[in-house]
C-alpha cells in the first residue's frame, strides 16, 4: 500500500492546509531506478549515493528504498550524513566518499562507517585505532587517475600502497577512483583514467594488496562506459532519475524522475495588455489576460535567474513563468484561461490530474503499487506524449521576445500551426539548461523550507 510519510512538523503543516508548496518523492521510482542501474551495470553491485540529503530527495527514505531495491552500499560525503543514517536505524554498509578529518575517526568507527582514504596521516591514525581495538579497519583507498580533486596522486601510489599493505590495523576492502568526464561525448580522458586505474590495481597487487571491491563509475560511467563498471558502481543522480548531462539522458536509459515540485495557485488576476509584472517589470502582458500567482520562490530554491525562462503545468498545459521570480512567489501567464485559486501547479515532474478537456496525460497520478509496475507500459518517461483527442496545443503568447523565450515551445509548421505537443511534465533538465547548470545543482538547491513527502513508503 502506498503511504505518505508524514512524521515531521513541516509535513504536518502541509497536512494542516498551510502553504501548499511541497516536494513529493516517489520511492517506487527510486526503487525502479536502482534496479535499472544495476541491470545497466551488468550485475555490478550498487552503491547508491545519498549525500546532500539524497540530492535533496530526503536521505533516510531514499536510503531505505535503495537498499530494498538491492543496493548493497550507500555513500555519503560527510561523516555527519553517515551518522544521521545510522541514527535513523539504517544498517547497510555506508561509504564516506572523502576522507573526514582525523578528529572524526572515533565517531565513524563507532557508527561503522567505511572511510575512503588517501592521506598518510589519516591512514596512520586509522591503523593505530585498528590495532588498539584488535580488529583492522576496513578502508577504500582512492587513487587519483585524472580528476585532481582527492585521491592519491600517481607519484605517491607506491608509498601509499606499501603503507596500507604493512599496516596491521587497516584492511583494504576497496580500491577506487573517480571519473572527471564520463558524462561528455566520447573523449580520451575516460579511457585514459580507466587504463590508469588498471595500472593502480596491478601495482597494488604487486605489494600484496587485492581489494575485493574495485570501483570507478558514477551514473555516467554506469550508463555510458561499460569498462568502468568493475565490481561496484556508485550512481547518484541516476538513482533520482535525472540526467548527469545531455549525453547521458536519464529517460533514454529508462530512468524515471522521482521528484515532483508542486504548489497551487494562491491568487489570480486579470490584467490589461502591456501590464508589467513583478520586480523590475521584466515582463509585460502581450494582451489582456490572466496572471496566476504561485507561492514558491527563490528562497525555496527556484533560481531567480530562471525568470522568464521556465514553464509550469497548470490546468493541463504548460504555461510560462513570467516576470521576476521573487523570494516567495512567482507569476504564471494563463492568457485567456482563468486560473482558480487552489489549482495544482507543477513546477517539476508530471501533472497529477487530467485537464478538463480529456483523459489523463502523462505518467499515472500516483505512484504504482509495486516496482514491477514501474514504469507503466507505454512510452518511456520523458518521451513526448500526445494531447488527448480534441485538445489542441495553443500558441503561448506569454513569452517575451524582448527577454527570453521560455524553453519547450511547440514546434510550428510554416503556417504557424503547432505540430507537436510538449510533454506534460517539466524536467529538471530544462531548468538546468535554462540556468546554465546541471541537474545536480537544481535538486540540491531546493531548500529545507519545502516539506518532503515520500510516497510509496510502505507496501
Ligand atoms: C566520488 C563520487 N562517486 C560517485 C558520485 C555520484 O555521481 P553521480 O551523481 O554523477 O552519479 C559522486 C558525486 O559527486 C562522487 O563524488
């Protein structure tokens, strides 16, 4: 049975009918994506990356769903994030993707978090702890093969391998690296990094180090570079059904966005032609028509630079966000259709109810009852979906050629007749492209002011 996870005070506020703006996270989609990523990785083990509150999706619920779907590991960036998962009762293996400060060692050992290591003093400190407790600490040693962020640089591989091999308080469980350009069109960098990783594995073996787990792949590696799969893959963004880049399109690989960002119309007014809207009057109504106000703004994580650049779903159609996005509110152009206070507005994700003019469009209203039914039969999520018979897509007068054309406009024939329907979902990829950033930044920027409601918690 599908349930709403409504344990915190923020969720209670929504349930009580206060500000209707919220994030909904479909845990069936998370489970589906983990299964799909495992299949794409040819059976490699999955380490689901749930750092940064599971990329804004809610770490505890996502971690549980990922483990239910077969992930054997979880990964976080910070010791604090690992401790939070332990406090929530999650007992899966948890990998820290970066070395924490030495001062964190006692906590991480007490919570059985597995550190990624690369610095001599940190490994020495762990060795001492391991010897002190009479049981070696399992570690994953990271080698830098071309990312140049963290990890042992090649000139220090030999010394670090020898240190680990001769440290009785430390046991090498994993040997890993991180890919810098796996999400780009074919470049030599990835194959060079993978070749360097193979050299590191061989060099470690020569001093007697044989890691049970070798791992290199993030989502893009998993989707695009079979040579990177090794024994374990570490997908993050793909778990959430989002694309690492346009090269690795999540929908094309059968991944489903798990997050919907939803609000409601809070105010509606009819304006005269040329009426300027919002701070700076950066948009004017092209004709007399309706403007809806929606109670969400940049304090919730809708970037102000998306002003005049995105669309929402309202009344079964895509409609442009117009005028400056403000801290708590934004405006939507509805043309000659009167919005009603309380109408659902979908900022990210699929519409949850059908337009009055026809049958439901897009993915089903709620999450399916089990992973086996997800995704539903039919076109993959993200594929263009037809409007119902009789429903004509309308030209959108809301975009101002003086400012920026909102993305997703219908294709038009030479006579101006729209020829294709935009999909009835808004993808984080659209926001990322319009804001000149990545999907990662879009979802991790959604603030804690937004309650996260998890659907599909209990079966
Ligand atoms: C070391 C490491 N592995 C895996 C990941 C997951 O990457 P992605 O979200 O692109 O799948 C990250 C994310 O930044 C990372 O830092």
